[in-house]
C-alpha cells in the first residue's frame, strides 16, 4: 500500500479556523477523515501535516497518478519536484502562477512515500 504525505500552510489567526480550512482540504482530496498534526507557523497562520493511505495493490505509476488526481482538487499549477520513479513530490503555492481552489490555503505540498517511508516527518 502506498502512502502520500501532505503539508498545508493555512491562513488563519486561530487554530479553530485553521482546522476548518484543513477539513475543507481533506474533503476536497476525497478522503472522509484523516489524523493530522497541526502547529502554529513561525511566519503566521498554521502548518498541518497528514498521511493518506491509497488503494491497495496499485502499481507505483498508478499510485502516483492517483495522488496527482487528488492534488488537482486543491488547485492547479503544481510544481513537480524530485524523481518520478523514486521520490516524487510537488508544491502548490499562491505566490506562483498556481490557482488554489480552497480559501485560506496558502500553499500545499505532497510527497508519495516509498512503501518503507510511511510516517510523518
């Protein structure tokens, strides 16, 4: 089973507001709920991270495609980084030419973890 790790920077003055934005992000990704870690960001707002389990028995290319399909629900204009075969990750940033669909989401990042990399770092 493949695991994707997600990090979000949420524009909110209070944690309750950040949790509302995070809930909208998780819902947009198509997952009913997910355990997350949230902390105040030094630059303001909040940073949240979570891991999502994907459909069992997907091949690596299928898992990567699934993550990218989910990511498009947050916005378009993701910058793809890393090596597609071993370490794919991408960033969606309001300051670039990306279009973020979720109000209150400043930036997001995903990383498709190799099967042995399943914990939030």
